[in-house]
C-alpha cells in the first residue's frame, strides 16, 4: 500500500522532492501532497514579469548560470539566456511540474501546525480561504527554504521618517524616492554579503538610469542622489562572467560557475572547503579569489581593498555585474560598520571599535540584510524542534541535521530538502533522492539491508556535531553546510550514483587538462527513462557547447567588455589628416559610459511596446557615451572644446555590442546604427591550440601569444560616400578592462584621415 507524504512548500526543493518520491522510487510507493501558502508554485521564483509580490524581483538575473540552476532531467530551452531572469526560473519550474506531475498540489494552503503521532505519522493542520483542515500523513518533508522572513538589523524600525525597505521588497527607484525631500540626497544600503552588495548594485543601476535616460524625470534633480553602502568589511565581488585563464593577456570568458565548478582543478577525493576556515585556508581562498579577479580591489576604492589582516580571515563573496564600477565612479560610497540607528533623516553607523559616523540628509534606507528561516519551521512541534537543536537566534545554522541537512536519526518519518543557506539545485535534487531512499527503506522495513555504501556514509557522517560546533565558531565560513562539488560527491557516493562524463572534451587550460564542469545533469538516477536521459544529454551538450564557445573566444567577450566600460575614462586621441580641409591634431579629455535601461530608439521594429503575450519587451541595458575635452590643431595654437555622444548597446540574445549615433535634436536618444562590433579571437584561443601538446608546459608555450595581445575587434560603416573602418583593442587584467584603443580609418571623396585613441581608467573616486 502506498505511503502518504506531506511536503510543505512548492518551491524548487518541494517540487524536486515530489518528483523524486513519485518518479524515482518504485512505482506506487508514495502518494504525495504539497501544501503551498502562496497562490502559485515556485517559492521565491515568480513565473511572470508582472508578479512582483514575492521576495524576488521578477527581472533579477540568477547569480549562477542555467547550467547550475537546473535539475538533472529537464533541460532549459535553447532560447533561454545563460543567466535567466527570476520569472524564467519560475516558468522552468512550471514546466518541471508539468513534466513530472502526479502530486496533489494545494495552493493557498498554509501549514500552521503539525503533530507527531505515536506511530510516527504526522497530523497536519492547514489553513486556506476555505478554512482549517486536518489530515494525517505517514511522512512529513520540510521544503520551506531559508527565506522565511526578512531579517532586520537590531534596533532598526520601519516606523521612521524616511522609507526603510528590505531588499526583497525593493522594486524601483521611483517609488523608493517618491516622498524624498528636496534637501535629501542619500540612499543608505545596509549589508555586506550577497544581498547587500547585489541590492546596492541594483539600486545604483536604477539611479543611473533615472539620471541618464531620455525623457522627463520622475524624480526632480535625480543627479543629486548618491548611495551610501554600510558594511562591516569588504567582500570579494564577482561579475557573472569570469575566465578560466585569468592570467591570459586576452582572457576568454565563461559563465562564472564554469571555472568555479571545474573539478579538474581540485584533488580527488574532494575535501570540504567550507565550514571552519583556518588561517591557512583563508590565505589560500583569498589568494584564489584575488587571482580570479586580478586585483585586491584597491583599484575601485581603498575601502574595497582586501589585504593585510583581512587575508587571514574567512573570505566573503558576492555577485554583481556593476557594483564595483559604481564604487569606482563614486555613485556608491562605502561606510565600514553597522547601521545602529535611523532618526529623522540621519542614519548612525557604528564601527567595530565603537566610533559613530552620522549620514545626514537620508532619503531612504534599503536593508540587504538577508532572511531568517524561523517562520519556515513554525509549524513543527516544540519536541521536534528541540530534537533537531533548533536555535531561533542563529539564522545561518538554525537546526542541526544529519547527512548534510536531510534528516535526524531519531525522527525517521521527517525529512528536509533545501533547508540550508544558499542551496544548490543539484544538492537539492541529491537531498530529495537521499530522503526518498530513507523513506522507502523505512516504509519497507529494510533498514537493516541497506547498501554498504550508504552504511559507510551514515557511519562516517558528523554533520550534526559539525553544525553545532560551527554555531560557536568565529571562523565559520559564509556557507557553512559545505561546498557544492563536495556535497555532490558525498551524496553520489552514498547513493551509488556515478558521475557521467561531459558531453565532449574542451580545449585544454594552461595546466594541460580540459575542463571538467560539474552540473546536475551529470548525476543521473539509476533506472531513468529514455526521455529523462535525453533531457540530461541535452543539458550536457549545451554546457559543453557553451564552454567551447567561451574558451575559443566565440562568446561572452562582448558581455565582459560591456560590463567593464561603465564609468569614466581618460581619453587621448591623435588625428592625422592627409587633406588640408580636415586639420590634424590631438584631443585630450574624458569619456563617460553612463548606464541605463535599454531604449527602443532606432530599433522600434525589434522591440515593440509590448510582446504578443502582453509582457513588456526586455530591451536590456545600454550606455549613454559622452566624450568631452579639448582639441588642439597640429602646428597651431588653435584650441577648442570638442564633444560627441553615442549610444553603446549590448544584445544579450546575440551576445553582440553595437554603437549608435545620437540624435541631433535630442542627444540622449539613439538615432541609427553606426556599427556592430565584431570580436576577433586571438590565435592563442584557436580551437586546435594545444591539441597535440603532451605536457602543461608545451600547452602554455602553444597558447602564449607572440606579443602581448588584447582582444581585437573590427567594424565598418558606410556614411554616404565615406567608409569608416573601425578597429578596437581591449586589454584586460583577469575580469577587468584596464585600457583600450579605438582607431578609425576614414576614406571618401573629401575625407582621408586616421584617428587613434587610447582610453585609460581614471583613479577611483575617494
């Protein structure tokens, strides 16, 4: 007879748990009911651009690529971007539920109370608009996640003169500043880890758009505002695209999780890199992060620099495409300490040594302080909470569960999936398999006959004691449960799941070895169907193709360049003319790339006001380029001010950069296309480079450029009778663009000149 399972929560962890119980266990083993308090599935993830009532902005991009944010047996669509928006993740989950249905999903049903019965079954009480209901289930599986409710700094109230908004409820800058006084000019953002850095970058992007977008401004004098980010210490901040060859003079770029989860770089068997971080481990990890970023971050601001004693502390990381450049520009200003008060329009920041700093004329406060999972467990009875060592005061490790957060040995009918800080989708799927296995053993009374691999894994498991120890450990890592690759290894060994090989062999890295990228699709459950196998194969092939395209320079360089252009550059340009009608000379000045939301100007046919399904078209991002300086004619004392404007656009769908002329009647708007930028992969990234090499040294020799090479690009434009040949060269240090060149050769009946300009970074704003 089938056993009944109650799953609390219909987010990713609840859906993968239901699918595994129904489609991974022997047919007919379980009947599954999912209770979800929200009126939709998806948990954090909305399924529409218009669904902005949850904790995640529907337009937020994931901070891991779709190759990591997926389950093993459902591939993303080819048309989905490498970094999906939140609403696209929600739609993926809807497809997942449709593909692997069978559960009784009850939306709008909140589990308010559970009671563990003497026979191990669970009495579950739910509330809905229809009233209260009580049912009994053989098993209870908690999939409510860590995002129970927003966490507020101690002593900070939302009942203040200025708006105090948690990052999960922030949606747009216009509503945040709607009531701002004319004298108020500061937005305070609080929090130094993932949430704080991400929301600071988001608010800065929205503010930059408000200032630099065409048309009437919704907020008066928006250029007066600056963002003041309060954090206890600096954080390593990574963009979404990094390089597997950060030391290369023309580094190839990949989605950030490809180099991070390249298990070819780690000795095997894998050792957990998280938990307690010794001084030696801290030095190693900080050194790795500095190498990946190519900087100690001083280039952006002295306040973001990580050196000296900070190298001995456990590192903290965050993801943001534009945060660091906004810091460099001065739009984001840093304050070290914690927010301890908001009175009137003044915020108080207290440093580690007790010194107070006042931030005056505050218009709004945004709290990027994360979440507490306390409400996620409020339905469990006190005796069960005590058994799992529940601690409401510890938001990072609120419970201590066995085998990487899946169960407690004393409670065989209770399971957990995804209940730890920052769970990976692959780990959630592994946890679902593990809990399903335990439930099935218990239901069939065959615990004594479990496999040797599982017996060994459980005998060696010290997760409960480790979590309890880490609660009091001042050197606990940012993500205490364990690192992704290690957890996948541990679950696969316990369950007897063998990792599948990649879909192909990538070009070798400098160590002479191809990449070995960890993704959920490489861990297939035994006995999967042919359809599931096809989905896993499709995912693996997609990952392989993306890796090869990045490593050979055919993808992602446009995204990396576009990200790094933000801010102000020093520009030194020489013009050499062969015709007296166009004087030669030198231009010295600045070039600013001002970030804003994409506009449809000049491409209205491609981006209508609304899409066929009624959604607003996603036009991406663009820069308003403003060049300003002084031109000195060669051989004379003639000098005059010169300025020009363009619109630089990035097309994520095509992974292309383009430059557009600005309109003469409104220079904040694009007029028509100047040119598309075509990147030319350097010889060192040729697909067959290193293919015959036998040693890492030989591969390094073959991949080494003859001279220091940057990323070259070309373009052309025919303007009536004049042909513009355009040449670019971009020089990176790891992920950051440090300088670049732009040259034109212009030929026509009345034009014959060349232009060569060098763009170098201005010093960080202090």
